[in-house]
C-alpha cells in the first residue's frame, strides 16, 4: 500500500474522500472557475487520478465534461497564454498543450463496438455512463472539479480498494467491457505488467473467452500496447500473460511456436519460449533500449524451423540465427513496427547473436574479432549485451566459463579497434578508384578485387592503410594479367 492510498483508506468510514491537496496544477483551478460560470460538470479522470493514488508521476491529464469538451478546452486555452489547442471534432475531444503537461478534454459519453467493427459507436452521456465505459476500476476513478465538491473522489466501482489490493478488474462484467473494446484485453495485461498487479480471476477468464476478438483491433493499437509491455521493468510477465490468455497466437505466433520441449528417448532441448523470456528480462535489467529488447525476444525465432534430431549430437538448430533474421522483417511489417534503421538493427543482432558465443568457445583470433567488429559496427556493445544475456544454462560452471571468455573477446575487441579502427570501416580504396586504377568498366572483377581487399584487412594480411591497400591490389591484379594505369604503376 502506498502512503497516499493508506491515508485515504483511513478515511473509508467517512461519507466522502477529498483529494484537493493533490490538485496542485493551475489548470484545475482554471477549469473549476470556468465551469462555475457555465454551470457545467467536469472531473479529472483516469490515469492521472490513479497515479496520484499510487504516488507515481504523471504529465498527462484527462478531464471529462458533462457537455462539450471542445468548448471547455477552448476556454482553458484562452487563459493560458502560449498554450496550443488541438481540436478533434470527429471524436469530440480537444487537447491543450501547456509548457509542462498535456490536458485532454472529452465530453462524457457512452461508447460501444459492433461485433465486427473497429470503430466505436459514440453517444453523449453522463459521468456515470463515462465511468461505466472505462476499462478498469482503477482507471474509472474521478475527482470532482466543481467548487462545492472540489477534490472529492468519485469511485463507484471500488477502484481505490483494487489499487490497495494490486488488482486489475473491469468495472462491468468482463464480457461487456471487452466486447465494447477488445483492446482492453491487451491493456489489462499491459497494466498488470507495468504496475506489478494481478488480473482478477473473472476478468482474466473474460480475456481467455474473448481472445479471438482481438482480431478486429487495428495492429497499430495492439503494437502500441505491446511496446509498453516490452518497456516494462519485467516484460516477460506480460508475454507470459499473453500466452496464458490465448492472445499470443494472434499477435506473435512466432513466439508461441517456441513453447514446448521435444524429446527422443531421454534427450530433450530447452524450452525456447521460457529461455527467450529469460534473455529478454536479463537484457531489460541492463538497457531500456526498446529495439535491443525486441532483438532479445526474437533472437531464437528461427529455432522451430531449423530443429532437427541427430543421433550423435542430439537436438540441433543449425543456422537458426540466419533463418530468424529472415523472419524479422515479416514480423515488423505485420506489427506495423518501423521498417527503417530499427528493423535493420534487430535483423543484425538476430543474425549475429551466435558469433560472440562461438568466439568464446574457440581460440579468439584477431581475424575473427575484426570480422565481428566490422559486421556489428556501432552496435557491437548491444550485441555483446544480448550474447551475454543469452547464457542461461543451469550449469553455473558453464555460465562462468562463457562469461570469462566473453571478457577475453571484449579485451581483444578493444585492442584491435584501437590498433586497426575496424568498426564501420570502409575499404581504403573504393570501387570507383579500383576501376580507375586498372581501367575497368563496372564488372564482376571490380567486386572480386574489392572483396579481396576487405578480406585482407579483416584477416590482418595488410593494415587498414591506403598505401598498403594499393600495393596489395596491384599485386593481386597481376595474377589476373591486369596492369595498373600509369598513375599507379610505381606503387606495386
């Protein structure tokens, strides 16, 4: 129980509970003055009230008005000089952006979805109607802004007690709440994950019964909730709830496919679903980078397609990193995730996540480290974070051996980077200069020479140096009966 909820619970025998001491932002007094003149009703509602009671910081304020939210927002905007007003007539809402916060105004309404529609049917309503349509009891809490009731808590569903008990519960029968907006099933899991709450059994059973309804919700809205789960302190809690509720196959079937263990005789493999979640949590303890967390979740998605049983080796997953990398793009497209640098980053980490582990098992050669630095580029530290998190063996001696060897890999990386500047390097001689050097037109031979030069640098045959590179190319070209142009003939 937080100190705030504890103090309020002590007032539970009183007829009303007053929270005006928490309404410190100037906007609340401004709204109270405006509605006193107009005779309207207005209430702070939802997440801002919940976060007051949980002693959490919140910058976004939602105000529900019995009447026109747009008119009240316009009046507030006029009071705050320098504020910005955004009006969304089709939704009956308006946003006032102040220097330190955003205040959304909406008219109280009833809202429902038809069975096969993603768009709600919206009608004007009362405060009670508006609270009834809220997703959970902890988000249906409201604070009155009328002068005569200023600061009084309006809690028709016992949301205060659910906050105290750390419970996510729908205000109405779960079937009604989730039918009105099936995204609320995702939101239940997201709030449980973010806040460390439990989902009340009847509410969770409602999610299980209605899981297939998630298909009518746009993927953008689903992914927004999914990303919030991924950014939670322990994101595996949310992924496990998605799986247990039956939502995961509709959203991330590739992760669902990781679950389970196959056996031949006494030989089985690890459950890659729970392994992936352990890696995700370990990465999340080290980094709040959303895309590194996505790479952690997806790093083994190629395993179901590559799983084979071999008599001598047991269960194998050959090339699962490459197969998994090829799957990432389809997942990002389906989830409407960014298809630019974020996609390339996750693809790169999924493809390369086995490389440092292989290095740590074998002798760490300079050549192998150069290639790792070259291919990982500026993302090499994130790659190492992922790979170190990927060591989840129950054999502690094995874990410690891997981690010791990773330290050797890191030391080698530092030494080679300081000496050879390999990270993100470009060959000292470009393809255009190779054509000029040997009077070549664009052809496969240009690629052959350029790749040979790159390999020579990465293998340590020559340094990452222009003069050495030119000399290497001239000598190599002679093997193909090519002579340099006059400008370069003295450098061979």
